[in-house]
C-alpha cells in the first residue's frame, strides 16, 4: 500500500507542526490526543482537528490546513517509517483533537523547563 494525497477541510482540518513540538504536546494531551500523522522526512506532524478550526487557528510555529489544502495519508496499517505514518491510527473512525486542548498542550510544550 502507498501513501495517498487527500483533501483537507471536509469533515476535519489539520494542524501542522514541527515533530519535536508535536511529540511534546502529545505527551501533555495523553489520552485526549486524536488521530495524528507523522511525516518523518519533513520532520513534521499533523494533528487532526474538527472542520473549521483552520479558519480561527493561530499559534506560533504551527500552520492550519483547511479547505484547499492536501495531506499525505499513509496506509491504515503503517505505524512507522519509511514515509508518512500514523502516530495514533484512525481505527474505524477518526478521533479529532479538541483545538482548545491542543492549544493548551502546545503552550505547555513551548514553555522552557523549570
């Protein structure tokens, strides 16, 4: 199976971020983290969020993808490199991360350690 390029903005949007920041935020989110795609060659990841989030998203070092954007979707069974893979697979339905929870996790992950 190969990676496919899929339109974003129908049913869900995505927030793109550097992989290091996304992995740190994922630790803060714990079980509330929804479906996530990692693109290792580009050192970035995408957190899937509810449709419409892209229009109001603004957080440093991240980029919102909504309508007129495209995203690489790995095969359902790919959980590691090479190529894009699922950090948290979609299962039978795509679990979306709450944007407010994601913002709080990104804020916490962006803080310097004490």
